[in-house]
């Protein structure tokens, strides 16, 4: 399984830090942050970090990068003056829209390359891997002996 995951990471383009896999000129973490901020107008850095599964200091640097590019603004929470809410600026909304369109086209090309009869199985396999990574599946007692999972 290791070899397949490594091949996936390389083929998908996750090693290119200066562009997203769909070819946009920003980091993968910036693209994911823009996606989540476009879906959750006014979320906190903590909420963003929870969704992205990133540490507090990493989210802080990421938000500062997005703010430095003029894509995000911080606003005081009207209900809690100590809290800060994140919102996309107009340029940030445009970039988020461009990334979303590019991502949709990229995934459409990937789906076209998967035989229709296998698409549901591919989705199920990804869901299973995500659950395993999130600790929602208990490993089988004999998983450590399964050679397919070690290579």
C-alpha cells in the first residue's frame, strides 16, 4: 500500500509546493483555506484550523500569508470583542472561485480516466482510507501481517 500512496502523492502533484495539483499558483494549504473560507464566511482561526486539521501556529502563519496577499481580512466579532472572524476579500473571493473552477475541471479529468464501473469502488476506497487516517476504523488484528499494506 505504501508504494501506491507514494505513487498517488507524486502523480496527484502534492510534492509541488508552489502550485496546487490543479495547476493554480498557490500552495495546497492556501487553496484549502480559501475553499473553507468561501464556505464559512466569518469563521475563526480555530474553526479553520479544526477543519484543515492544522496546528494553531500553522493556521496563524497561513492566515497571515493570505492576508499579505490581500485575500483575507480579519474582523472583530460583534458579539465577542476578543474574537476575530475571517472573511475573504473581493480578490480572495475571485481567487477562491478560480481555484474551485480549476479543481472541478481537474477532478472531472481524473474521473474520466476511471472506468465507470469502478468509480464507486474508488470513492469507497478513499473514504475507507480517510476513516483509517482519522482513527475511525480499528485496524484488523492481522493487518501487520498483510504484505499488500507494507509495500
